[in-house]
């Protein structure tokens, strides 16, 4: 109809003046082709918006053409607060990994950006992840706060952004020069178990800045964009405005973080009270320095820890009483850790690092299953709405 033709010309003129002069029949055909093209794209890429308006990337972006992969990565647009996940595009995302990541997205109170990256030759995924986060923040100057975690072994307690931000501000208020809160764990890891000499030097360096902190750090963190760019560029030995990989390889992100904390102990706050982050690789029982235990160091069943007086010691699980490190309880869809003689802690982010994820997945062939069965394993399989 005349009305329909004019309306269509008006709509098209909003995009390009030449389009307004096109014949309606040609326009209809063009729009139909465009719709079919977009429908085909949606077979491999989908971005949905959840109830809180959070954009979630559902595609395997690494399998898309380069120009569409770039567009697919940046689903958060100009969001002020972002949760950044980096995944290895060479890995298959099976149903189990997908379920963990989808649950993380569902529970996140802010926009989740999933970046799929191919590792550069002779560079580790952990370095690739660090570079990806650094370059993302450099390219997105509207970001105010960023959260960086793993993708396939993280459980998020449902929470509001106000609560998460308040906990962050509570922690950084202790040290005005700090803009990063980082996860902690009991054992020391730098891509391999730490040496006794490293444990000594780490403890001596941090003690004046973080009294009462007797653990080590993990690779999950939350921070301001400005502080994160300074930290990441320092970890990579690059200037804050440089993009891409550094000249020399940096194989392990946790070692980079440990080295940065040693160099700048006033810039990072270890979350020793687990207000935001909790590690489930809770190796709290001293074990003998035997040949068997030394062989177990690389498995995560045994770690290199620090005693109450700061001395290096090997640590593991108490097989006779696994509740020594804490019990769990569920309430209103959240999980809390009960520490003997201490207040319960309900962190926002649980990291199943080391051997913990294997245990929680209830693999009966694993000896640690016996230690965790009936303690916390069942609770992490509940849905967010299950209050039982």
C-alpha cells in the first residue's frame, strides 16, 4: 500500500538516505534476505538478556569469523561493572563445563563477558588470559570495577551488586592505596609447589602490610579498572598502555600475581576473611615431609603451607575429621562455611581449585571423596532456589 511504502521508506531513511528511494519490492526482498542471514547466524551465536538486564554471551565465539568474533566478545558494551571470563578456544566445552559457566552467569549480579582466545605459540593459557583481561580493560574506559575468575570451577552465591560492591569497599578501605581484592588459599602455588625459601621470603615481605594473614593468594580477583591495569601491566612487565603479549613469556598467572604482591604489598588486599572469595582447596592439616607426600605435592592433595609462626610446612586434609577445616550449611539458596569456633562465612564466590572440584563432583574413585562426603559436596549441587 502507499502507506506501507512510505513507512518503509521512512524506516530505511533512518539508516541511509539512498534506501528511501528504493522500490518497496526490492526493499522487502532485501529485508527478507537480511532476516534469513541473521537467523543463520543465530545458529552459532546468541546473546540473551536475563531478568536483570544482564547480557550473556552464549556463543562459541572462537569458531566464528574474526570480524564477528570481535563483535561477539563485547556483549557488555559500556557497562560500568563487568565480570570477565576467558576460555581457551582449543578446548571443547562439554555439558559439565557449560553447566558450571551457565550457573555462574545466572547468579552474577553484573554483566558477564566471555572472551574466547587462542593461545599464542609458546605461550600458556594463563598468560593469554592475563593479556586478554588487560587488553579488554584498556579498550573499555567506561569500566569502573571488574571481577575476574575461572569459568568452569566457580560457584557464585546469589547476591546483589550493592552487597558485592560494599564488601569490596569494606576491604579496600583498610589500605587507601589498594584497589584490588584478591582471593586467598592455604597453600602456595606458582605453577608448581612453592619452595621453602619462597614461603619464607613471602611471609617476611607481607607481614608488616597484612598482619594476621598467614596464607597465600589465588588467581581470582576484583578491582578498579585503574588499579587492575597497573597490576596486569606490572605482571606482564609492560607499560600500562601497551597491548598484546610481552616480549618474554610469563607461564603462570598465579606466579605473576604472587610476584606482584611481593613487589607491591600495599596495592593488593588479600581476602583472608573470605568476604568475597573462598578457596575450597582447604589444606589446613600439617603432614609429614615424607617421600609419598612430596610426590603428592603436584596433585593438590598435599601443598606447601605456612605454619602459625610463618615457617614453611607441608599440609593436607585431615582424613579422620574432614570437618576440621569447616562444615557447610545451605539457606535461602546460598552456601555458608562454618568454621569451628568462628563466625560463619558466606562468601560470594567459591573456587573449586586444586583437587576440590574433583571431590565435589562426587567421583567415588577419589580418596578425598571420603573426606568430603556428607560435609559440603551435596550443598553445591542444589539449585539457587532450593532452600532445603
